[in-house]
C-alpha cells in the first residue's frame, strides 16, 4: 500500500509540474512521470525489467502508431494548392491576432491557400514584405483530431537558395533539399521576434543584391514547385518510394527517419 501511495504521489507531482509555464519545470514533470511509471512497472513485475518495459511504452506506442499510419499513407507527387476561405474564429482563433502582427510589422496580406488530402489539411495565409523582400506565412496543419499552428518567414536568394525561420513545434516531415537553410525557433511567440530572429539568422550570409523580391502573381506556382523539389530530393535519397498513379509513400528507411524525429520531438517538447 505504501508503494502505491508513493507511485500515486509521484504521478500527481509530475502532472502538477507539467501545468507550469516554465519549460524546465514541465520537463522535470515529465521525468517525474517517467519515474512513477518505472516504479509502477517494477512493482507489478517484481523486477526492474518491468519498470524499463513500462517506461518504454511512452515511446514505443507512439512510434509504432506512426509507422503503421505512415506505411499505409500515400501522397501525390505534386501538391495542388488552391485558394480557399479562411477558417472561422472558432476553428483558428489565433489567425486574426497573428494577421494583425504581420500587418503591424510591415507585411501586406497576399492570400489564403490550402492543400487537402484525405485526413490531412494544411491552411496557409501568405504575406509579402516589399521593402525587406520577405514572404511571411501563418500555417494551420490538421490531421483528424490533431492540429497545430505556427508562423514562418522566408527569404529567397540567387542562386536558388531559401532561408526559412519558423516556430513550428515539430520538425519537417521530410528532409529539406540542398539550398534550404532552416532556423527553428520554437520558443518565439510573436511575429516581430520571429522577423528579428530571421534577420539575425541570415546576417552576413549573402549579399543584399542577391535577394529576390516575392512575386505575388507567381507565389502559388513557386510554392508548388518547391514542394515537388523536396519530394524529388527525398525520392533520390530513398526516404520515399514511388507507388504509381502519381503518388508516393514512405519507405522503411523513411519510416525510421520519422520515428527518430518523433523521439526527438517527444524529448524536446516534454
């Protein structure tokens, strides 16, 4: 009985720590929950092997689910983006305040676009900054009941280089092709901060004369071309494989890549 009370106390303490705003306190809470899980498994199995097995389930279950879903999924080689109406305030309450932040930072609203494929939906609100030659974007990604949002800023330079800063909580679903430099700043909470981080990121790495101004008329087509370039790169390195009928799926190598990224995200976001 005393052992169960200790386990329950650890679990409650871990849950309480997870409610704090501090990243370090939340991570400490995750460690306490893992400790409670280890102790519970050791008690039930009457040995440390049970504790290690129980603790590993926190990682094995999502990893196994990811592999099953990934291996069953197929996607089009060419992502057909389309213009669409923005989500409602109920669906995406952060859209209006983030839009205002972009406008206050000197960006101009370009358009709303989307990509839908089965249970996957991606909505993007695009902005351009004529003076600083930047592309800004608000993203909302949805898969069944899971959704997350983030913002990004992009600079394109000659020859065929992209410099991207975003605050996405997750890593990209597939590696970026050569010529793309990503600056992930997940703790940045505002558009002005993101722009500042972006300017610091690319400072001194290219000549201002090589920066390409965003072409609002050709932006949709350019985004589709860049998406296909990323797919082709991952086909070449073996993370994806052709499935026929203009579709691709993840190879086993690609699945393990996804699992590795998931483990990193679980540790980083815990």
